[in-house]
């Protein structure tokens, strides 16, 4: 498996485990420069940069961050 596919697979697993939209997980990892420890901190504490980046990756109007539903219109 090439590194990019492995990375994407790991991010998808990370998102699934946390019941978080893949777009949010991808945005978190981009902002964390693919450092899983920092990504976990961002996921737990939040960051103003995550949601705009996550919504730029999709045309969906709702994304999930754990048990929270975030609406595009509210960002």
C-alpha cells in the first residue's frame, strides 16, 4: 500500500472511531501536519480553522464532530 492510501485509510479509521465526518478528520490532520497527537488535541479542544476547511472539502450541509452536528450555515 502506498503511503498516501495508507494515510487516507488511517484517517478514515480515526474518523470512524470518533464518529466524526471524514472531512473534519482530514481538516484536523491537515492542520496538525499529520501529527496524530496534535490531531487528537485539536479534535478534543477544537480549532476555528477546522470547520471552514472541512466544509471546503464537501458539498454537504451537515458534518459530524463526535456527537455534535455542525451546519454549514453556522460557520
